[in-house]
């Protein structure tokens, strides 16, 4: 996929855009998000079935419009 030079260039661009002082915080947040995602994936596998999202809205049937 990417070579070492492409990754180095990408890291330099990210450092310039985000700022060097914010990089450790950004990496920490990415690690936390990754751990949460892995834990949720393990939990779903342990349940044995995918949890379907529940509907948070109601559907009303509207009467057919009559010819006027």
C-alpha cells in the first residue's frame, strides 16, 4: 500500500496541519477510540447475534386523499 517515504510525508503534513503540540493528544484519542471499537466488536461476537437498532420514530398511516 504505502511505502516508508509516503508515510513520512503524510506524518509531516499532519504535523504541520494539526500542530506538533496537539499530536500526542490526537494519538491518545485515536487509541481510545480503537480500544472502544475492539471491545464493542468482541461484545457483539459474544452475544452471538447482531443487535438491531430500535426505531425511535413512529409511522403514521395517512388516509388516501379523496377526489375533490
